[in-house]
C-alpha cells in the first residue's frame, strides 16, 4: 500500500513538473493558427500538434507533439523551435516572443510572408535565428541588435529591403551573419566585432570596403560580398586581416586593388572577377603562400602575367582565372600542358596561348582590339 501511494505521489509530481508554461502553449497555438491550414501537409510537424495534450509531456506519456519543439526537462519551457521545410505559408505570430527560454529558432525553407516581427528581440536567450528561404519582406528590424546572446543570424534568400541596421556592432556574440540574396541597399555599417563569417552577396549594397568597417574584425575568416554595387579601391590592409581566408567580391563595380606583400597572410581564396579593376596584374599575389585560388577574370588589367605566377611558386595555384582582361605577352613557363591547375587565360591579348590548350580558352581577343588598347606599334602583339 505504501509503495502504491508513493508511486501515485511521484506520478502527480512528475505530471506537475511536465506541464508546459501557459505562455509557451499560447505562443505555439498562435504560431499554428497564423499559418494557412491548406499549407500544412498531413505528414508535417504542425499537423501533429494537438493541444489536447501537453507539448512538453514526458517521453513515457503519449503526445501529439512528435516534432518541432524541444523542452527543458527541469522547467518544461520550450528551448528550441525548429519547423520542418513543409511549405508552411502565413505570417509569423508576434506572440512568438512568449517563448522567453528559446535558444534556437529555425523556420527555414518555408513560405512565411510579411515583416519579421520586431518582438523577436524579446527572446533574450536566443543563440541561433534562421529564417532563410522564406518570403519575408520589409527591413531587417533594428531591434534584433538587442539579441546580445545571438551567435548566428541567417535571414538569407528572402525579400528584405532597406539598409542594414546601423546598430549591428552591439551584437558582440554574433559570429555568423548571412543576409545574402535579399534586396538590401545602402552602405555597410560597423559590423559585430567578433564576426567569423560574413555573407551579404546578392543584394544592392553600395559604398566602399572601408577600414572603419572591417579594420577591427580580427576574427573574420570568410567575406562574401559578391554581386552588389560596391565601388572604389580595395586597400592592401584588407588582405592582411589576421584571420581572413576566403574573399568573394566578384560582380561589383570596384576599380582598383592594392596588393600587399602577404607572406604571412592566411588568405586561401580570392575572387575579384567581373569588376572594373584597372592597372597591371600584381606580382604580389604570388607571395601569398597559402593562396591557392585566384580569380581576376573580366576586369581591365593590362601588361603581362608575372613570371612569379609560374609553377615554380612554392605552392602552385590550383585555380587561376585571368580571362577577359587585356593581358599581353607570353604565358609563364610551366602552365601550358599542366594538369595541376584549373582556370583560364583566354579572351586576352596573349601570344603563344593556343586554343588547343584548355587553359587558353576562350580564344584570345582579335589583334585589332588589342592594338586599340596598346597602340599599333606595341611589342608583343602580332597578327
């Protein structure tokens, strides 16, 4: 009898502890009710949500919440909300701010519309926020800068507009920022100081790559700013950022690049293709010991390919794209006939670069075009 009574008491205590906070339940109900029922497939997480059972029921008790949420075992508060990519369509309920214990929110690959609720800024424990591949519109809420615990923010592949929030630098814990493939405009503000990965490609950002924005980012490893409207010159200081490894600044309106001596640089890959970069092809690129992939294709570079680029370089380039410029002279020894490099020297003004070599494709520019650039009597150009 005593054992039976003890079992009943333990069961009651366990059930009481397991009851989800009413504010969390209200938030889940609001999230589901704000989604078009037609967009909730029968096999999806949301279809399984039935509020006749407790969302945070212990695993031994049958529940209608088979996926989508993770609860704290001690407080029965919801810690994680990760919806499956089922094509849910609707607006994100502002009552999501009730989930004050939430650390991870992932609604990626669905069809959420409307603005991102500013009330997300009330989720003070949030560490990751992932809303990629939806149809959110409007600006990036400046109130998100209040999320001082946030480590990863991914709002890529939406239809967000307007400038980046001016107060982003206050997000001191942020290490990954991805706002790629939106319709953002304006110049770059000061960025979070501990960023490791920055992805803003595929927007309409303008202005320059300034030292005031990037100069303090000593942890920055990856920069993806391709396919924007950035202009001006890139200073040599940029490539000497202490942790920098990968740079994508292709498809902008850059006109120049200063290349420092980079023997101690950590840079591995640089893409500056499809800009308006003028001047000579810098020999200093060959001095970046770890640099294995370099693209300067479709710019306005003149002069020869520096002999330092040859395969006698301590670590030969594995990818080297120089096509679509006005480079002249001959290809450095060792490149033609080598199968250790992938790239293109085509569509230039080079001599001795036969179309039979894949490295020389597409064909060189017509001599008449090259003479218009260099003048009729310039050496190194022949019919």
